[in-house]
């Protein structure tokens, strides 16, 4: 029974090293998967950014048309009352409405730009996360080899592979 114990120990050490390698391989594969998910999320955020800008432009154009209609209504109302639409308080009313309309249109576009910026930042974060996962994946195999080597070297002590220590093959006791 004495010689069997060291063999079982060697097999155990090899199995432990193989497990470390397999675990590192699985961690690397998972990191590659997570990197691809992050890249896909980045693409989605870029599409959302473009859509937000396009929607903002369309909404700003619609707001501008509403303001033009309001301006026409104001001018028609002033003209219908017999007041000169090109001078005095009538001109001031039209000018203030024009400025309010311009501000309203600019606010619509600004809100769209802020939303697009949020998507842009989210896309940058996704790209950075993808890079981190890719780095993790590239280091997983190195970590596995180092871990397996450490496991084998750590167990070598039990099998008298290092000077002055090891297994007493007669008794099966570690010395």
C-alpha cells in the first residue's frame, strides 16, 4: 500500500493542475463572451445616439413650423383689428413671439443633444468595458498556466522532489 500513496498524490496534483487550466480556459471564454456583449451594447448605444439626433432634428423642425403658424396667427389677428403690423407694439409682440419660438425650437434640439450625449457616453463606457474583458480574456491562459505550475510545484514537496522533504515511502507519511 505504501507505493500507491505517492502515485495517488501525483495523480491528484496533476488533476488539480488540469482543473486550474480548465478553470482559466472557462474564465477566458466567459470574458470573451462578456467583451462581445459589451461591444454589441456599444453598437446599440451608437444607434440610439443617431436616432436621438435625428428625432431631435425632426421635432425641432416641427416646433419651428408650429411657431411659424403662431406668428401667422398673431399677424392675422393684429391686421384684422386694423393695427399696423410693422410698427409699434404690434412689431414688439411679433418680435417677442419670434424670440420665444426660436428659444422653444432651440430647447427641443438641446434636449435631443443631451439625450444623444448620454447615449454617446454609455457607448464609450461599453467600449471601455469590452476592452477590460478582452484584457481579462487574454490574461486567463497565462493565469491558468501559472496557477497550474504553482499547484504542481506546491505538491512536488510531498513527493520528495525538493531537497530534504517529502514522503516516507515505507510508511506513507509526509516528512
